[in-house]
């Protein structure tokens, strides 16, 4: 009798355990004997710097705005460049040089905490304001713009185009050291949202403001044209006047 009772009790306990296991499994709860650490909940980067960092307040200069990468997009960041105000505002090359230095610099601690990074890498400098035959406002870089990383070029385009170094209408004329014509790049909303894409270019580069076209233009207006014009006038005048006299 005792053996039968023991067997019935053990069988009943096994059935109850099996039923509980099936119930827990059916509810989608996985049993485990090891504690699991799911970690902290994901947080969204703010992409904004509140106040001025210690490094920003230590630099005295002209306030400028550069475009950095944050959250896979381009966001504007206010900084200060050590350039003198009269030089920064009157010379596009100096302005572009100061802005490029800001893009090459590592983000400050506050900017890094906010999620900002930069894709612009050296060596890279602004070598001049164009060459003979370039449109007015052209900026020449030490490397071809097309050879830069797309995100880096997008940073340059938007930073230059939205400053006094730009060519107006949210555009900038950029060229490289090679014998290639500069291109008018646009800083659009789509580019700021997807900086990894190639920056769009806008129409013709515009009229040339360099003295390259001066010789051809001066030839037509040079004194050499005057004798030919006066000679033709004298010949036509004398020819037409003789018969009438």
C-alpha cells in the first residue's frame, strides 16, 4: 500500500511540473537559470550644444557657423575663429581658410557629448581665389573636391556656401589644383539630410572676372581698331562724296 501511494504521489508531482512548464512556455516566457543584463535603454543624441564650452569661451574672435555631422546629418554649430574681423569679412580666401581650420579641428568635449563629429581630414588647404579664366568667387583647394570623401565635401560645401566665402544663393565655387574648371556646388536641404550623397551642382559657373579675357576684349576696343575704323570712314566718305561733288 505504501509503495502504491508513493508511486501515485510521484506521478502526480511529475504531471503538475510538466503542466507548469507547458503553461510558462505557452505564455512566451523563456526560463533561464542565468541572470540577464539587458543594459540601459537606447538614448537619442541631442545634436545641440547648450551654452559655450570652456574651449569656445577661451577663443576670442569672429563668430562663425560650421556644419558638422550628427545623427547621419549635417547640423550647424556656432564657433569662433581667431581671425580678425576686418580680414575675415573682406577676404573670401581668409574666411574660407578660417572655416576650413574649424572643420579640420576635433569637436570640443561638449560637441562630442552632443554627438557631433567631422569627416574633414588633412592635409587640405585653400590655395587661392582661383586662376586666370575662373569665375569670380572661385576657391581653389589643394585637393580636387571630387577626391574628398562625400561627407567631407558636403561639410565644406555647406560651410562655405552659408558664409561670406560663398558665391550666393547657397552655393560655392570650388576647384582643385588641377587644370579643371571649378564647379558651383549647392547646399540643399536634401544634402544636409543625406551628406553621404554627392553634393549637387548648379548650372553654369557664370561669367569670368579674371583678366584672362581682357586681351581679347581690349583688342576690340584698342586704338588699333580706331585707325581701321577712321580709315574705312574716310574711304567711304571720300568715295561717296566725290561723285556728288
